[in-house]
C-alpha cells in the first residue's frame, strides 16, 4: 500500500485491519473478526470505541480479548481506544465467517452447523446419538459425541468411529 | 473484617436478585464437582456449566446493583450480603449430594431457567432482555445435558435407579417454592419486568414429565412442605456455602488477583 493510500484509509478501516490480527486466546486459529464478535468500530474523534459481544456469559476469555484488542490498537498507533460490551442481539456461531470455518476445520475443530432457530426448542433425549458432525481429520460422518462440553465453553467432544481419532466440535449456539 | 451491605427492598431489585442468586449459588454448588466428578468428561461439563451460571449471575447482579442505585457492584452483591438478603431458591443451596442428585437438580433448575429466560427476552428492561437472549442458549445446553443423565440413570442399573429415585424424593420437596407467587412477582408482571414464576409451572411440569417418562421414573406428589429461600429465609446449608464464598472478601476487603 502506498503512503498516500494509507493516509486515505480512515482510522476505523485501519482499526478493522488491526483486529484481523487479534487472535482468540482459546481458539488461536481464529481472529476476533473471524469469530464475529466485533460489532462495530466508532471514531469519536478523541478516542476509538470498539464494540465487542461476549460469546458465552461466563467465558473467561472475554477480559483477555478486551485487553488484547486495546493493546493491538495502541501498538498500531490508533489509540486512545476503549472497549464497550454489547449483549444484544446475542452472539451466535452463525456469525463465524466462512474464512473462520475453514480455519477451524484446518485447525482440527469441526465447525458449527447452523444454530437452532430462535424459538422454543423441544428437549431431545439422544445420549450419544447427536447430529452428524464430520470428522475434521478424515471427513467421515460416522462420528459420536463423547460429551456436550469440552475444554472451553464453546466446544464439545467427539470421536470419529472411522479413523478412531478424538476431536472437538464448535457447538452451534 | 468487611461489614455487610444493606439491600434495597424494592420489588424489581428483589426480582433480579432471585434470578441472579439462583444462578450464583447453583454455579457455586456445581463448581464443587471440579476435580471430583465420576469421569473426566463430567468434571469438565460441570465446570463449564458452573462458569455459565456464574457469568449469568455476574450480569444480573451488576444490573441489580445499577437498578438499586446505591453503588453496589457484582462483587459487593455476591460477597457482602447477609444470608437473609440472598434470594435464591432453597433448592440450589442444598449440598451437592451424589451425581444422581446433582444431575436431577440441574435438570429441574435448567428447565426452570430455560422457561424463565425465554420470557425475560421480552422484558421491558432492555438490559435484562439482553442478558436473557444470551443465557437462554446456555440454559438449553444445560437442560439437555442433565436430561440425558436423568434418563441414563433412571433407565440404567439397579444402583443408578435407586440413587436417582432417592434424589427425586428428596428434591421434589422443594418444587412448590419455585412457583409460589407473591408481591415481588406480581409487581414484576405488572411492570413487564418478567413473568410471575407461577405461570411457568405448567410448562415446567410438562417438560419434567417428558424427561421423567423417558427415564421410566414417576413424578412424586407435590409436598405440603414449603421452602422459603426466595424470601430470604434459607435452609441450614446456606450459611456454610456463604462462609466459604465470602471468606476472602470479608477477610481481605476488595482483594483481587
């Protein structure tokens, strides 16, 4: 990019570019933009406001992400900045970008399918016979769920019956 | 030693405390399984759900503090109240018991919270509606997880069935409290803050029946006993859990790490 073009881009556009390099501390294959948690970047003249949305109510990464975002913005010389948390509308895995899904799969985490529509969801008693999730290692759909909960709030644990490898699945939410 | 804070008695603050405290205390109880669950997957599941619940409690208590307008933040509300100022259901303060007791209680509370969050999404209070929009997604997972286990234990071995039947007899005593209405509920309903919990009774029983039927268990009759945690009159177990939770903040006011 030429110096002239760099000057022409706004501070907000530059900030969006910086956010591409801020990784989720718990799923470092994804940037915060891939994850779809950056709602907005607003230039208030004096300060930049970065609007983030939490993934899970109790996600311990939220505070780390806030810190990392502010640090990256400051390092790029775009500060001062502050982060605002916005809860509504609630984050959904449907906001993970196509690029993000590809990165997840390559990282060995099965990406989420579409989230359940926002309405009453009937209870399904299914034990291990969960929805078919393709194994990110061999691609087989012959997989079974070991646990609905995994190493972080956003993942569940699966095993591939074909290649016998365990893997994680990003829960649709 | 840090003294206790006094809490506003207005119905809207009390209503929020019922929601926030129920999440807080159950989160604390479930977290006790960390390092003790029967298998690793369940250890992780319990810790995950505890985190969700404590995250929900943080959001609701923060909002209760704002609504109260006395400058109390989530930590002060969580750690500096006296026992009589906690508004959680008695059900969630009972000791964690065995795994059958834990998963059945989780199923009962998650089913309630799912129905409650569903309605709170339409709250006239935009902040509460936002919290509910997030929490509902988590509560669905909690209910699904607990329901699977109730079925597995109820329709499992003699030992597992005997344990979950015992848990059912013990826990069902605390059900009436969930759906008792009072002035706090009526006020919340009138101002559009949230539903009367009594109105959740029918859908709750329907969903619990689905789970219990699949587990080949029969729903016990409603008890005459009435627990009163929602009004601040708790069981003998509450003081012990608060002592453990509050010790650090009482001994080292404002301590952080």
